[in-house]
């Protein structure tokens, strides 16, 4: 009952990766480390994404200066929030898929193996004036009986060690993005990156992330400084390989008539997305 992104490698579909946008909440950075830990949460502030109704924009071609189609854009836009405190909240998730390596708003995006989505949060009703905001994503996998290895900060993570309440910082750097988490299955990597800055009320601010394991679940927490009206941030999901270029990702939702003749017909594009609507 959340925004749910599924992605996999068409060349080796033996595992499907899942990224779920689950919660938003406030926290007090009581230890001053710049990241979220579970005991710093402001309880009255928690908003489940399942309390939000979304509309789907449909698919829109992205074109270059010559009118050539170079990608696809689509978005999910909040229409109703059943939580009384956050009834005026506006939440948009805008997704970009490019057919070749591209750059948007200064952010490098790998063609056909990455999906960049821009999170836009407006009119968050703060519980406290001294708190910061957290966005939580859950990472899981399916379609395989073999459990993938997990890496954070280039180090192996024991998935069976419950770390909730002892969240650790994510800080490995790759290009202008931070490598958030990696799930490694054989030599294939499903990963979650994020841009190390966000735009808060028109100003560039720093962002951080922490993570915790919860059985076979990975929880990732993006943290943003207190803002007045609007926050914009850019996470990225993707597929890579430890030995060779990853195959393209596939989607059963993006219609093939959005492909141009210049795109090879077997390139059926990226991410399957499931949105469940909750009615109050």
C-alpha cells in the first residue's frame, strides 16, 4: 500500500529488486551526527505513505534540442492525505528514464540501467520547530531462493543482524552521487543511490542517509534539514554488474509506442511500478 518500484535485469531476470517509499517523519538529531537513528524519532510526526492517494500523470516523451526522443518521464502526484495533521501536504514523485547516458539538473543518469526519481515535498506540517525530516525507503528482493549479499559503504552487511535502533551512516561516494545500498546476487548488483544535496526553499542544502537491517529487509533513511515550504531531492535506483555491463531493465507498464525507430525493439525499458490507493 505504498509507492513500490520493482526493477530487474532483462539479461538475467533471476532476481527482482524492490524499493518501497514507506514513511515520512521528523527526528531530533540529539547526538549531532547528522543522520537518523530510531530513538530520535518524533512520534507524533510519523506519516505513512499508504495514507496518501496518488494520481498517475501518464507517460511523456523527453526530447533533445533536435526533437529526438531520448527518454520517458512520468509522475505520481498526491491528491488526498487522510492524516488530519498533514491534510495540506503535497507529495510528487517524478520519474525519469533515459535511453542513453544523460544528465538532468546536473545529475548524471545511466541510460536504460537507472531510474532517477525526484521527490518533491510541499507544505509539511511540522510538529516541532527544531526537528529535521526523514524519508524512509525499504529495500527487498524476490523471485529467487538465494539471498543476495548486502553492501553498505563498500562493506558487507549481515542481513540477519537486526540493527534497528543502531542505524549507521551511508557515505560511500560515486561520481556526484552517493552509493546508498547494494544487493549483490551472483555478479549482479541492484543498487540505490542518492544525490548528496537537496533544494530546500530554493537553497542548496546537504543531505545524509542512514540504514538498518530488519531481518531480510533493508531500511534506508534520507535526512533533510528543517525547511519552510518545499523540499526537492533525487534518489536513483539501478542495475549494474561486477564484471560486465548490465542488461537493460524491463517494464510491463511503459507502452512500446513510446519507443522510436532508433531504439532496438528488445529494449522494453525500465521499472514496473505499483501504486495502491488508500481511501479514508
